[in-house]
């Protein structure tokens, strides 16, 4: 079902009701209504004579191949997204897969509609506000919480892709899955990054038994680069999804294998067949705001990504960023200060808006952001930063969920000019490290605050609850100019995503860089202690920033981006960007033929 004019309605209500079970296991057939109407005034226009061609920018060349193959067969951007996701789940299982969740922003070139699909994981009916506390009431350590059944939310990717395909697919549902099925049966060469992340997971948490079986040759030796890994269980799972649809995932043998994996010790979870059967992907109006001569659209709650990225931009709109480019300490100083203010608000006010009031309009109110910008001094870093009180703000405790390194972002433009910007995740490295039917299960519920109230006893917006979605930072973004699609971008990186994406947007929109050049700029993430990618900064520039009073947290921490972007050049052709910090690429569909 396509709904022309979706963007034009003020209401944010999902078009597909979220079904979830109450504690008494009675079926409730409408979701608690999202309570945060975002006052968009923007209407994108249908594409004018699209001649840009088609392109994929994704985190692994095999996934790019699969996406381009689908586009070459006349598939839509959503068809290609299915193929890309299916292959990423195989070749980049450390980051995303069908056992996880995702957000997808879609631009429909025929109607101009911009829609946000929400495939975020949901906490099971058995979840509670104390699920991440130990017997003495103290928060569990991150490794203990991650490697548990409690961390696994109902996976949402498959349902979300099915919903998006129903509305925007051109090929039969079964077709885009084929490349991944063949690759899983034939085997693929383990990439340097997959090996590196498996080693990292072994160091960070010690691999859980399923991950150890899958990622080592003999229980000890991590799969070497180039090792040909086959996964016939995954192929069989995808085949069932391809032939029967998403219901093959949410009920029957695949669902049973998920429940069995979650129920294992240590720290078994409560996820049930009823939780799986009642999952529904939903659709939102994205949050869009003007930025200079552009319109920027991002993800609404339960992601904080769109709001926080737009907060950064809304604060920077009060400064002349073009005059303070990437070679100037002023440019970076302003970006850091704007991030600090935006992160403080995001930490305090954003959670699942079906459960807590999120003051989206207040947080993005022009006057409010002007008042936030007025806190910035041009000559001195702010000594401290705290959340403001935007119009309509409820009392709320702040929380700091931990950093993570899973996740993948890809952008697709199809031959008709439709666009997908999708961020997808199993949360941590290989998710919970538990496997079912050939794929890893997410640990997305550790994105909840582990505590329900802060030190002052104020309820935390992002506390866990049954049927609730954990707050995300994922920031799939679409930028428009004169109503026409200009740029799609996003990144993995946990809560650092907001820093990575806002830097890239400033790089392209204010500093006039190509997507690649903007992606390769040093990352800065100013949430609490400021993280900078020192190796990419000119030493004198860094010294000038320090002399403005900035202190940077030593060590790594800002290198976790995996930014992928596609932009329309002034001549109407496409230009892609792929982050050299990972192993992806941006490649156009060669329409010349063999
Ligand atoms: N789970 C995180 C989120 O939804 C993303 C994790 C990552 O990017 O590594 O914000």
C-alpha cells in the first residue's frame, strides 16, 4: 500500500498497529499511541526526470554486489535493501542480521513521500525495570548483560523489510534473498574485519559458546582471513523466509529455535513464541527540519538519532560554518560545542515515545536552539554542559547507555531515483553471541538504561519495560534541496553515530566537501569527555582546540564510524562515499552492459 501524502499529515501514528501482549497475555490490537507529533512543514517533491542512475554504498563488497544485481534486474531500492541485508547478515554478522533490528528511511521518487520504517526490537512481555540489575540491585556489567538471554529483543528487520517491500517492492519477495542463499551455501571468504572483530569480541567478553563454535576452527583459533565459511542453516532459514514470507521467521521452527537460544543459561531471557508472533514493524513520519538551504530528515523515537543530529544542526545554524571550515579551530570548536549541548538533551529526554513523552517540537524549536547556541562562547569551551528545558519538557532523569561497535549503514538509489537510507544492527559484536537457525541474536535490550531512576530518584525515559523499544542512536538521514533528493547518509557506532553523522553533514552541506572527503574528516564525538580521532587531525589544529579549553579523552574511541553516503552532484549524476575505516564501497550500477 502506498500512501501519497503521508508526509503531509501532521500525525505520526503508525500505519500498521503494533500488536503486543499485555501481562495477562490478552492480545491488544493497537499500540500505545506515539505522543510526539513532530511539526514537519517540509514536503519533498517527486523526482524530476531522474537520470542519475543507480548506486549502492554498503559495508561489504559482497553486499554491494548483491544490491547491484537486484537493481540490474529492475529491482527497487527496497528490493536491493533486502538483498544487501541478507548478505550482510552472512558476511558481516558482527554488525547486523535478521536476528536484529533496523530503521529505514525511504524517499519515493514517484510521489515525493518520505517515510520512516521502524524495525526496532521490542522488549518481551516478561521484561522488567530490574532486568539488568543483579541480586543486590546493582547494574550488571556490560559483558554479563550482553551475553545473556535477557538482552535479546524481538528481532524486527524481517518484518520491517516485508512491510517496506509490500509498499515499494518491484520484484517478487523471494528474489532478493537468492544471492545470500547461494553465498551461504557456496561459502564466502572471511574478511579481515570479520576476523578482527571476532578477536576483539574474544578479548572483550570471551566468545560465548555459539559464537565460539561458529567463529573458530577448533574452539580456540579464530577463523583466518580467507577461510571459506559456509552456513547452510542460514541458507535454509532464508529459503523459508523467501518462500513463506516473514511469518516463517516469527512462528514455526525458526521462532522455536530463537526461544530455545534465549532460554539458555546463563541469565536466560523470557522471550516467548507469543512475543515473536505479535511483533509488527511500524511506519512513522520522519522528523524533518530546515538547515540553511536544505531540508534534513531523520529517524523519530525510539531513535534519538534524528532529533540529536537536527539539534546539532539547529544550533550550528546560528553560526557561519562556511566561513569556519575544516581547517579552522573555530569550525571544529563550534561542532564540538553543538554536539555537547545536543547529546545532553538527548540523554535526558529521548526514549520510546509510546511510553514516555518526548518533547520533539520543543527540542527542535528554533528559539530554544538559539538559546542553546547562545551558551557557546567563540573563545572558550563551555566549562560544563547540561540538558536544557525545551518547551513541553517533562521531568526526566538522564542516562548514559554504553558505547557499542555493531551495526551497519547502507544507502541505495535505484534507477527510478527511489532512495533507501537504512541503519541496521545486532547491537554489540555479534549481538548476544547466541545463535538460532544460522544467525546471531541481537543484544539490543542493553540499549535500555540499566537503572529505572537516576541518582535524584527521577524516572529515566529510557528505562526498560515490557513491550517497550530501547532508545537508539541510529541516524539514517536524507537531505533534500528544492524538494529534490540530495544526500543519503548514516553510520554505525552506537551513541557516537550522532557525532559521525553530524560531522559528515557539516562537511558536505557547510564545508562543500564530497561525501568521501567529508566521511574521511577526523571524527569528533562530544558526549561527556570529548573523543577525537587524533591520528587524522593536524597536530597544530588540535593544539589550538586545546588552547580553547577543550580536553580530549585519550585513547581510541572515535574511530568506530562506518559512514556510507550517496549524493546527487549538481550535474544530476551520483557520487558515493564509503568509510575507509571499514571495508565497504560505493559502486554505481553499470548500465552499459557486457
Ligand atoms: N544499538 C545501537 C543503537 O541502536 C547501535 C549500535 C552500534 O552502532 O554499534 O543505537
